[in-house]
C-alpha cells in the first residue's frame, strides 16, 4: 500500500517541529513548506529520512504551493503569524498568511484532497461565567489573530473534506521552542525570576500539551470520514484554568515562586472563557499529558535554555 503524502506548511514552527517527526514515525511521506523566518533548524533530525522533504519558500507563493499540491493527499496548513501581540504588530502579514493563504490553498486543492486546519479556541473571545464554550457557541474573536483564523476556518468548513481543530493554548517543549505561550511563559518566569505580577488573575482559558496536539492531528487523519466538515475543540478538559490557578500549580513545583496581583493595569490579551472538549472525546480522542507533567518537563528544559530568545515577540 502506497504511503499517504502530507504537505505541512509552516512545518518547522513550534507545532510542526513536533508533528512532522511524529508523522514520519507513523509511516507518512511528509513535505514541509516553510519560510524559516526565525532561522530555525528544528527539522534537521528528519533530513536522513527518505520520506521527508522540505521546501524553503513562502506559503503565499501560489506557484510553489500549486506545484506541491499536485503530489499531496493531506494538507496541514500550520503556517501563520501566531499570537495576538505579533499579529497586531504585523497586520498585513497576519491577514495575508493566516487568512488569504488558507483561502488560496482551499481554492487550489482538489475535492479529494483532505485538509486538517488548526484554528484556535481564542475565537470564543470572552465567554460567559461558568458556561462552557462548545463548537456551537458563537465565535467572537477579539484580536486580529483570532479574526483571521476564524475567517479561514469558515472558508474551509464551507467547502468539502475539511476538519478544523480549535486548539487550546499549547504548552510543552518543541525543537522550535516558544516561551510566549502562557504555561511556558509563567513557568519560565517562575524558574528564572521567582516572581510574577498578574493582571486579571481570574481570567480563564483552556490548555493542551504540544504532543497531544500532534496526536490530535493523527487522530483526525485516522478518523477523517467520521469527523470531516466539522470543527472540534482540542484541549485538556482538566485544564480550564485561571492565571492564578495556573500559577499555584507552578508554585507546587517551584515553592519559592512569589505571586502577586495588580488592579492597575490590564492584560493586552482579554480572552476569558472555559471550553468543552466533549465532542472529540466522545470519538475516542483523549489527551495524555497533564499540566502538572508539562510544568515538570518545562523545569527540566529550562536547565538547558538560558535566555528568552525563543519568544515570537
């Protein structure tokens, strides 16, 4: 049986650098399209694998994308300007990569080519106190990042053979690390600075380990016919946590971590919601990495990482 061929745009990024090796181990042929904008070398270990290839180019280069699509069964478009601060700073690139490039790929792919798209549960914006956001909850993004991802998701779900994964805030180590994600950031501050000042400490969101994200993509490919043409929340159901609750979990492992709050300033990121992941869990997908285990992993990794050059901002 011929190996299925997967095109991963942005495959050398934070998620892709964990997902691509996972796909290769599972026996897929993988081609990555990535601009390598951060000069990352996170996929070097894959180069010895004959089922791996990489193209150093921009996802907005339609001629390159069109050529790569000719020999592709499954498309995983990870390429994006990620996070509210960076998206706001780079508005043109955010719109052209996060939304327009996805719409372009969707138009160029054949009706038989499958696409699995990671959007974000930040599209829920500001939820209602005590009420879980489900896939039927109206989307109300409050950042340019969230808006472009929601618009791209809408275009895909209005076509055929698409699954969208509304990812919770990701945490954990990747060969292309990011320290500007909440669990990673707070644990890094606890480890290096030993204190944090929280704004809107009661604001909640959902979390998911990066290796559980990789397994969610694999699960979607393996259950594509059942899942197709629908969105799915992908998060850790035990981890609908406020910023204070998260910090207290970190303090359990770093006891001299000092936590204080401020009522003067506001967090630029005003997201505040809790999420239900029941829809995908009912199909059999379950995350296996807890927040506590992720914090332990991060603490070990921070004995290696000595500076904050791994942030996107």
